[in-house]
C-alpha cells in the first residue's frame, strides 16, 4: 500500500508517497517517493495499483492511497 501525503512535516512543500506493509500489522517501510507535484509522485508509483480517495478521518496531510 502507498499513502500519498501533501506537505508532511518531514518534507514541507513536497508530495510524498510512503510504502506501507499491511500484514501482519500496518507498518511503514523506508521506501518513499518525494516530488514537487502530485502528478510527479503518481508517475513514479508502480503500475497496476488501485486508487482510493482519502477518508474523512485521515490525517489532513493524506491525499490518497494506492493499493
């Protein structure tokens, strides 16, 4: 799973996609894509993923999720 963030605290002014492992429990990995634009991040995500919009209870920095 890749979670895309806009303007996260560790990369202000950037878009960041972070890879998460879902099983056995959600855990962030060290893999990240850092770009100036959302389109730049999307262009570097692996192909074949499915887009999910952010949920109302998500952290405000989360833009979307790709599975």
